[in-house]
């Protein structure tokens, strides 16, 4: 592994992504250091979700290179599986198994993918349910939980795999307003623990307080990236200024 690969946990080099004729990502270059917290924002259709989905091969990039902890994501299934073991992802929808209790939702991937014993998987599941502050919900089914609680279960499930990176794809967008803060609190807690995070979100308060760097995307391109103080206080690009005016006045 090169010195540069050791420094960066994530590298995207000249990445393009097409859906048919439509180019969703245009020459993306991104480097993320270990323990760095990145927020990606931008208007709908700007390529934010596509970018992070390319980081665990939920979407296959058409051109360029993607490296996770020095391992290149290729068509080889062993490369894809090796990367996915190190990358946790939390979606807008919670994607919990409805026929399993909360604790079983957290145990199943540990047992199948990490080959952890049932007892150890349960112990780790309870640890992370404590971490997201809902251990008392362990034996309930997802349908018995609020949206905010279900999203916290989804975060705990990802953490059970002990990933090196957590990806969040608009994790609060499907939630009622009163539930958003309980999920953001868990994410802030993770951030202060030193987890490497990339979060696609419109929650600008979260971005301002948690991000080491904010990336603004539009039309499939990274238009601007800077520290939060610079991003909010002195945006350089007209598209960034227009976006901030719209989102901060609503």
C-alpha cells in the first residue's frame, strides 16, 4: 500500500457514471482522510447519492478509479465484498427485515458475513442498541417503532459490522420533523467518536457543527468544497450561493 493510500481511506479519481445517455457523475476527484467527516449537499439530481453509492458498488462507475482503504473497487466480486465489509451504509428508508425483531435484525449480518457466534452477535447488538439509546426496543418488531427509532436501529445495525467508514444517504429525509433531531444526535455522537463519515444531507445545522469539510455538488460535478466556516461565510461559486440562499431562507 502506498503512503498516499495509507493517508486516504477513500479516493475517487476521475470518476464518471452514466445511466444510459445521462451522465450522473462528471470527473469526480475526492480524497477523504481517516476520521474525516464530510457532508455532501446540493440540489436534487446533483449526483450526491450516486457518488456515495459508488463507494460500496451499489452503483458501478463507468470510468475512473475508486479506492477504499487502498483496495480498488473492480468487477471482481471478492474486491466488492472486501470493501462492503468495511463500509456501513444508512439509507433514507430503513431497510429493516419486518419479520425479525430489532435484535435479530442486528445479529443476522454479523453471523452470516463476519461469522460471529450467536452469543457474541447478540452481545454486540445490545451494545450498539445502547449506543443509539434504544436497548429497550430489542425484542420489538420494526413496525412497532417510530420512524426515528427505526432509523436508529438501521444505524446500530451498520455499526455492528465494525465498519471503517459510515455512509449516510439523506438519513433524515423520510422522518417527521420531531424525529429528525433524535437521529442527528446519534450521528453527532458518532462523529465525536472519530468515525470516518460521509453524509448526504440537507440538514445545514448538522453540516455546520459536525463536518470537517462540506462538498457542494450540482449537475454531477463537485462545484465547491471547503471548511464549514468558509462554505457558509464566503461561498465562492454562484451556484453555491444560490443554493444556500434557497435552503437557508426556507
